[in-house]
């Protein structure tokens, strides 16, 4: 289906309203205009009409994005995230639909754990004896607008669509609006609904080229690249990839010059990818590939578990029910808005039952240390349910299946929210708003596991 047809479907008022209700309404983030959801809701139809009319006429312009700095750890410059206004978020989400549908035969958006599953299979196949792990320096801010638009023109002919994309990536990101703010001449702002799609389109030709090389397996997730190959190919392939990325204005850290950023080695040696750690362990005197979570990923989870108990300790209203509910959510994860969320879902490809038992022991130690009489769920059981009974289990909550009665129970028992006088629609909104907030905390555990976060 052509880009123009996809665009016409995405930018109808009816579709824009659905996008708002499915993707935007629960978000508490405000753009540079500081317009809240409550304020926006009052003029929803008016705002949707503006988006539809101006986008179709080619006159839509974006409000400056609000700057949010996200820590990447000690000694590292923070990641700059761009927060659009509510109206712009709707427009960008619709534009994302246009891009993903137009390029659905060219690019894929696999989940990290799907990529890890493929990596595991290839490592265990015995076809490869070496790996190359490459890191793209400053990926999103380095994307060249001219090169990107040239690539987009191969499938998108409409000037209206191209100009809307150009406007979206040229809009400046600021902490405070000023008349002296200038258009963004380089890079794709991080945090926009279209950011990942544009990044994938930018690299689609390189991905195709290296995916076709015989006896080589090429993986890329955003700016993290992994190649499995034979040892004699390592240096040549690494040099070719570095050269190809350089040709479109991107710098890839050389594994020889910057071994802390990029690396090469033999399979069996420890390496990490997308938050997972791959290594060999001697089992029954035989070197056996093992996939587990990276130590930093485990430490971050433990910190978040401890913070739940600390929050309870300092809370004015000490509710053991709410403590247990939050802890269980952190352990099992959940399904919400058709997305699996949480640490165990992300690390569902690990082969390390010992780690799961250690995590259960850690939770037991926290229960004793804070002297609370609760019986939380377990990592071992949750991991089994996710991998063996994902679509039928009740052990891991699927909030998309909750009835109004179940929503009411959660609101009253755990959030101390009265539902007296509320309609079913209002109860559902209050429930989803709180679950959205709690499930976003689950994603915090994964913030440093991949560049996509």
C-alpha cells in the first residue's frame, strides 16, 4: 500500500481519536506548552480537527519539544529526550503508523528478546566460532537529514508527507522556549514516536548488505550491532561495517582502538548484548553455552526491589496489601495495553535457574530485614509461567482482561480510591491511569539494557 494511502487513513479525525485513546490519554508528560491531559480533553475534537486539516493540507507545524535529561550512569553525558506537546504526540503517532505500514516489507521491529533468541540459536548451532560487537557513537544525533530524506524518497513521493517528517526532525528541543532557538539541522530527536522507524529506514541498506553475507550472522538492535562469524573474517567484516556507517555520517567505535565500546572475540568468551550475557560454563566436563542477565541488569533490579520496601518504610499510610501488590508486580511483570512489561518478560530468554533462586532469596532477605509479614510471589514460578503458560496463566496479571469488578477491587484495596458515583467508563480510566503509572516503573528496570529504552 502506498505511503499516500496510509497517510490518508492515519490522518482522519476518527483514526486520530483512536490513536489518542489508545496511546496518548494516559500519559502525564506535558510538552513545552504545559498543556495537561485534563485541559486537552476539553478541546479534543477541536485539536483533532486541526491535526487532520493541517496535516492533509501540508501546513502542520510542530511546537518546540521540551528537553528531558536521562542519566546514563556515572561519568556519562545524559541522554537528551524530546517531549512533544500532546497534540504533536498524536500527529507523530499517526506519522509512525504511516512509516511502519509503508516500510513493513523492508524493516522489522523485533523485540529485544526475539533478537536474543536468534542469537542463542546461532551461538548454539556451532556454525560460528567468533563474535564482533560494535557500538555506534552518538547514533540519533548524528543522523544526516539530507541522507535520510533521500532514503525516504525511495518509497514516499508525497511532498506533504516528506515535509511533515522534515518538520518533525527539524523542530528544536529546548528547556525553555526562546525567540533565538534555531531549527535542528542534524540528528533525529530521541523520544518521538517516529524516532525508531526513521533510524531503521536510515540503516535499511546496510542491514540488507550484511545480512546477505554467507556464513555470517548480522544482528542490529538500534545502535548495538552483533556479528557472528568465523575467526578469519573478524577484522575484514568489522572494517567493512565501520566504512559503510562512515559513508552515511555515522561513527562506529573500532574494536581495536576502543575495546571498551566495541569488541571482538571467540565464542565461549564472555560477551553481553541487549542486557544479556553470553558465556560458556563447564557442565559435566563439557563447555556449554549459557545465556543469563548481565550483572548490571541484575543489580538494577535488586535496587528497585529494595526501593519498594524503603518506600513502604517511609510511607505515612503503611499498607501491607499495597506493598505486596507492588512487589508482586515487580517480580512477575504484567500485560497491559497488549504489551508484556517487566524484568522477567525482558529476560525470558535466560538459561540460569540459579539466578532466579538467588533473586527469590534476595526478596526473602528484604522481607526479613524490613520485618514485614507478607508472602510475595516468586521469580522461579513467574519465569515458568511466562515461558510455559504465558497466555493462560493467572499468576502474572493481564490487566487487559480485568472486569469492572476487578478494576474496582484494585482501586479500592490497593490505591484507596473511592469509586462511589463513578461510571464504568470513569472507573476504567482511573484504573488504567494507575496501572499505566505502575507499569512504567517496571520499564525503569530495563532503562540501561538497550539503546531503545
